[in-house]
């Protein structure tokens, strides 16, 4: 998140050998913002350390019709987009539901655009009769157990670096449905973070992706593919060797 703050302006890059970024689009944005290419720095892109093996658990029967977001109570995460996807899916099957996991809104302290956004979300839910189709799970550290009830993991954000809950969802066997994050799409996200997935711009496109895998056999196949994708690319066992190589390479710099 430092890429979106003022702190890099105060760093003495004469004392820095290199920079490690969690995603390619953050590297691109950062160079535009801070002009790091002016300095003789090495740039590396390396995923965060994620311990994903524990997420592989048997799905509950209701998972196949459950969408989820982990972390939702602010404008950037855009849960209103998730509600719109839910409304679109329920036009053909009222069994679909949305699970929102994390700290809830505190409407007493919201103000400005955040308050306006919260009110828009509440109004949409009420106007479309979704109140009984949205489950609020609250904050928990036991995300692997929560994910047993989740069949589709949504990313609806305006901007993200890596959006770790997508990884955790995939590692559990949830099908990833990722928005083309509007604020950073010009820098190559999310395609450079999660290559070869399916992305959307609108609720209709998201619903189309989800319904493509709604049949049990197709869901099981896509679920297994998502799990393999996450573990092979982003689990600590896949990422740490690259981190070790980077540190060893830097240790050779005179």
C-alpha cells in the first residue's frame, strides 16, 4: 500500500540496492509516481507469502450457490457490485446467496462518500429484496473453515495489489471471479497478477462466468483447477525459493 502514500518520496535511494514489489502493476504505477527508474535499482516482483495448504477442505452442500467477499465494508471493495451480481443470478435461481465476511460498517462514524456509498448499498439491497439472501459472517481468523461454505470468491474492488482473499478462496476450491480493477487496469491488473483467469467489467459478465460452472460436474472440475492454480503459483512452497534466490543475489552485491 506504500505505493499509494507519500512515504517513498522521503526515502534515500542512495542506500537501497533493489525493490521487491508484490505485483507487476504496482511496480509500473510506482515507477510512474516516484520515477524509480532514475536510480540504479534492481526491481523484482514476488508474491506475498501465503500458507494455503490448510484451505483444502470438503465443501458443504450449500457452497455451490454461495458467493463470498472477504473484507467488504468500504467503497473501494465495492460490495454493491457483489449485490448486483447476486441480483442478476437470482433472476434465474433464488437459491443463490452472498456471504460478506469481515468487520461490518459502523454507520455511526461514516461520513462523506463512504456514508453515501453505504446508503446506496442498503437501498439496493432493500429495493431488490436481497436482505434474506445476504449472510454477514463478521470478522474471523478461521477463514479456511468459512471457505467450506463458499463456491465462488468475488473480487469487486476498484483497486487492489494482490487481493489475498482471492488466493485463499481458490486454495479452498472456490471459483475466482475477478473484476478488471478500474483504478489500476491501465497498469495491467488483474491480468498480470492472476493470468489466465476470467475477468469482468459488469454484473452481467460476472454472472455469465459464474453460471458457466453452475452444473455440478463443471463446478467440481473448475474447483479443482482453481485449487491447483493457487497452490502451484502462490503457496509459500512455490514462492519462498524465488525469495531465497533474490536475497542470495542481493548478498553478492559489493
